[in-house]
């Protein structure tokens, strides 16, 4: 089971054993125990499971990671499917930026950053030597921090924000690599 509050706290999303997500409206009193809507099952079979949830596209969509190496997107207005992001490898997690416009997808030893509205990659192959354990955007969206089992923390300066009018496609490189032992001391 996964639980996820919308940023404003007006909606609660919950998944159950049937792999469907139910959206509850918390903005109106009294709060109903019946969902506003439920998505179809997010996982295709009993062998497939939902591994993570996130709100994306300015909190207009719900993203779910399945054990099939894909991310499914669902409309939060009516629960209809909005598309899929197919990964090259096994997805270990995903993190949206503060505006829910970009999605950092952790695949084994790399992180890819996707535009959640267009479902297109912005940067691919932000790489570590071993599996990436976590990825987090800075609150202003200018940086992406990644930490890996290679015991290194990498800070990536991102070349543009989604809301920017001028998008530059030049390469992203790690501006700072810190051994995690120094960070933890």
C-alpha cells in the first residue's frame, strides 16, 4: 500500500492490493470515505507490483512505477491513462521536482531526468559507478543531488528549468563529487 498527499493537502491518493489508486477529496467537509475516482489497476498482473507513486505535471497527474520497468501516468481529474515512460533498465525509484514538472528516474547506476508533461527525456545517463540510492532536486530546481552505493554524492547543475522560456540542451555534468564518508562525518 502507498499513501500520497497532494501538496496542498486537498487530496489523498491510496493504492491497495488490487494495484488501483483511489483519490479522496479532503477539501470538503465532511470527508467522504468513498473515493472521487479510482484508476484501473496500475499493475498488469499479480506478478507485477507498484513500487512507487509521485505527483507530476504540476500535480495534474499521478505517476506509478511498476516492476515492468515503466512509469504509468494517470490524470488526477478523472483517473484516465495519460501515457507511459519506458525505461531502459530496472527502475529503483523516481523523484519529482518541487513544481512537479520534472521527474528524476533512478535506473540502476544512472539517473534520467524527464519532462513529466511531454513524457520526453531532458537529460539521460547522469551516471555513478554503482546503483543510485536516491536523487533529489533542490527547492529551486537548479540542482539535482544523487547518492549511490559507490559511496559518492554528486551534485548536478541543471541547465534550465521547465518554466524557463529559453531551454538549452547542452550537456549536464557533475559539478561536485563528494565521497559520502566526508558528508556523514
